[in-house]
C-alpha cells in the first residue's frame, strides 16, 4: 500500500492546488476498487503484485495528472507565428544595437582589445535579450488570456469581406513586415538612443548630418505606422502601395542628402589610422549610395505593382 | 500503415464514441470502477487512465451530477447523468444514428 500512497502523492504533485485533494481522493477510491477486483480474479498473487499491476495500467503519475488537468499553453497556438516574429525582430534589433554600441566604444578606447569588445557585446546582448524575452512573453500571455475570453463569443465575420486578390504578390508575408519594422525601429533607436552621447566621442556626426537624420525621423515613425497597417491588412491594396512608395521615396531622398551634403562624421577615429579623411568620406558615400538602392528598388517595384493593379 | 498510425486513428475514432457510451451508461448511477466494468461487459474496453479523467471532465461541464457515498466500508464517488447531460445525450444519440445510417452504405462499397 505504500506504493499506492507514493503514486497518489506523485499524481497530486502535478495537479493544481485546488484539485489535488479531490482528484487523489477519487483516484484512490477507484484504485482500491480495482485492487478488490484483482484479488478476486487472481487470489494467488500478492497484494504488492496487484498494486504494481494496477499502477502499471494507469500509467506514469505525470501522464495521469495531465489527463485530469491538461496543461494550458502560456501562449495560444494561433499567436505563436506572431510571437516568433516579434521575438526574432526585437532580438535582432538588440543584437545590432549592441554591435554598434560596442564598436563605437571600441573605436574610442585604445586599450580595449578584441576580447573585451566581444565580452561587452555578449554581456550587453544577454542582459537586454533576457529583459525583452520576458516582456514579450508576458505581453503575449496577456493577449492569449484576452483572446480566450473573446473566442468564447460567437465569431462574427462576413465571408463576402474576404480580400479579392488578383495578383500572387498581393499577399504580404509576415517576415517582410517584420523585417521592415525591425529596420525602422533600429534606425530610430540609432538616431535617438541617448546612450550614444557617451560612446560617440570617437565617431561624431556633423551638425548637418544629425539635422537631416532628425528631420527624417517622422518618416521612420510613419514607416512603423505603415507596417502596423500592413499587419492588419496582410495584403497589398492600392492605398498601401502608395503609402509604401512614398515612404521609400522619402528614404531615398534622406540617404542621398546624407551622402551628398558634406561629410557625415567630423573626424577620422584614431583606430582607423590607416584611412585618411577623404577615403573614409568616400567609403561612407558609396555605402550610403548602395543603401539607397534598397528603398529605390522598392519604389520602382511598388510603382509597377500599382500599374498592374490599375490594369 | 504502421501499428502506430493505426493506434492513432483508432484512438481518434473512439474518442467521440466513448463520450456517448459513458453518457449513455450513466443513466444509472455508477462509480468509476463499476462504470468501467459495465462498459467492458458491453464490449467497450477503455483503460482507467482515460475513463476516470473523462468522467470528471464531463462532470466539470455540468453533464453529470456526482456525490460521495459510503458502501462496503469504503467511500465512492457516484456519477449520474444530469438534466443537461440527458438533453445532450438525446441529441448526440440522434446524431450518432444519422451518422451510422449514412456511413453503413458507404462502408459496404
């Protein structure tokens, strides 16, 4: 009987507090009935053998407890794709921010070696990522709870409102939305992050460049709003295409202005002693021109798509 | 088809039917073991690990009434179909009969 008590205690351990007493009381009554029946069927076997047989039939305590109280996932299955993308996006941004921050620090400190740079990058990322992971999981947990209550009401949807998609490309992939969202957020943080003041002494932006970046910040905010709009629509409509085209056009203008209105940074960092000022500025201009090709390509793509939809 | 696949399909096929069998058997009051015995005698073999949690889930949904009773020197929890359960059983029985009627000719082909 000791074995039976051990089994019941193990089942009880896996159950929520409010069900522990009731479930184990009932389970014990059922097991005792089974043992009585077994004693009648096979009187030659010992009590211990009977208990072993019954418990073996019932299965492991954890499995038995889960049958009585199936585990509830923290996040509902339908929210998992969104959760995964949000997590990847935020962790990606945090990683990039840490890379930029650590690199700027490294450029400004002669004594900072490569190992120290990697340590700074790693510890910064782990700390921020843990915080972000906890915050996102808690957010989705609360969304799951809210959705569970909403799902209990009858869904009210109209099939005639399903979007009419004439082109294959009209469906917007979640990965595309989140990539854009991550880019806009990263750029915004890069421009406005207050901690840059401490580390940017090695790589100061000129007044003019800083002004251009800050003036174009609202465009980045509009980009985020546009992405949230895409998230709610999930397919390209003429209005969404126009908004995206305009945003990308502004991005191209901003990048070209940065590239051609004088130097982006004031001095060449000491670490980059092998570069002279002209070479560095030329490299930055070329990099910015390459960068402008991405939104530029999207402007052309969206223009062509708009024409296709008009046809 | 592998044995695992067959077992999975059998489990899915039986899942809904077991609810019907349990509800139907509980027109009369039963405790866990006596219900299992009754189902077994009727040719429906169901393991304890499935049956006991199933009865509790049905009771939690208000389909069964339950009470603890003393008997043969031991306490047992007896379950019986509630009013809501009886309504549901009538509807499910009708549904089952319709399905059975429709499925018969299909399976004969």
